[in-house]
C-alpha cells in the first residue's frame, strides 16, 4: 500500500503531469500563478516537481472544470471537498471515478496491473507493436513509474522470456517486444529528464553484456527519483565508463548484468571499475547475474542490489546525504 509520505513526495516533472492529467503545461502554469491550485517543489535548477497528491488534485479540478465549474471558484477547495463535488456529479448519472483509498485502491491497482500484463502479452503474440506500445504507455501514465517498472515491465519481460524458452513466443515476437519496451523505457527516461542541478548517475552494462532493458529500467527509475542520468548503453568498455564518471562528476554508477558470460570476465570488469572510480562514488550492481556473483562482487567493492525498490531506496539515501 502506498503510504502518506510517498503520496506527498515531489517527483513528477511537468511533462508527465501534463500526460497524466490532460492539462497542458500552459494551463498548469496559469492555474498555479493565478489560483495557486498546487504548489510544486522546485529543484535547484528550477524544474517543477509534483507529488501524487498534486496530480490527484489536478485531476479533480480538470474534471470539474470540464463539467462547468469555474476554476476561480473551486481552486482553493480542499481535496475532500473536490471529491464531494465529484461524487455529486456521479450521483447525477455522469461517469466519474471517485477518490479511492486503502484496500479498494490497492485492488484497483492490482486489476490494472493484471490487465496491462495480459494486454501486453496479447499484443506481443499478435506482433502488434503499435498496440503493445500503447498498452505500455497507458500503464506508465496510469500507474506511475515505480509500479509500472516493478509490476508490469519486469513480470511481462519474464513471461516473454519463459515463452521464448518454451517456444510459445517466437523469436520474431520476442524481438518485436524488446524493441517496443526499449522505445517506451527511453520515452520515460526522456519525460523525466532532469535539467540543472541534481545528483548524477551513470548507467551502463559492462563489456560483453548486450541486453540493455535492465539498464534502461534503472535509468528510468533514477530519473523518476529526480536524478540526472547519463545513460551509456550496453557493452561499455571499463575505461570509457570511468572517464564518463569523472567527466560528469557523477555521484554513483549503476551497472546491469543479466548473465555471467562464459568467455568474458564480469568480476574482472567490476574490479577494474571499482579500482578506476573515485572512492566516493559507489558502484551499484544489479540484474539477473547478481545472485551468482554476489559475494565476489561485494568483495570487489560493489554494492549488489536485489531489486529496483532497493535501488530507489538507496538513491534516496544518497541524495539526502548530498543535500546535507
């Protein structure tokens, strides 16, 4: 269940808020300046960041103004009063989604997650790239980035992988889906792109690792947390990674490794990275290969993370330390 602190945490840039609420950036700015409908936090670089509660409020205001309420009359109303007006409209027979809380909201989210995974698998099997992209983008906007990545993207990719291994998903279907997931994750990364002052993260896969969806999930996740991300893609030589970290003055490095290559030296690459990086820069390692190499990677000085939620929690701690 989402807690109150997470609902109030400012993390969504204006581009994503516009997508989720249907309000243009121009209208958002006008409503904020004239009526103070929400008070987004600003980063040091001046970027406006909104919370889930801000988005809930903006959704109610948009819906009510669409139905004839003047924004100047309802702009200062608290959320529960906006909900009451919403419910009155619903009582008049209009289709409005009331504010949900607690277990009911969690059940609705679970249903949306399940529907998204099922629709994504159907589109994959039909080789319908347009529909798959639409399903994924809709889920990202509706559910938010953490839920989308943890509960839709990761399980769907696992299902596609299992289907490929069992031959219920063809090579063509798997390749098409991979291309679409790559586009959508890249789109999310761009939507959340942070400009100006922010803690910086370099993301890549190590030498001989060509599968980059895990790294893209890490990049999108970090961007949604307010980090400036330098994404360097797959199969990156260690020397280039170290150089990029120094050039961008990054606060951390995240490496995604999905397998332990027979002909490559993953642990050797991690040791070389750690030796080349400034001591203040943590080397974060995740991916399907990490259970096999956890103890050796940690002995080499890497921080091995088991999941994206663990990764996000660590980024928050690092950002808080930077701010002190």
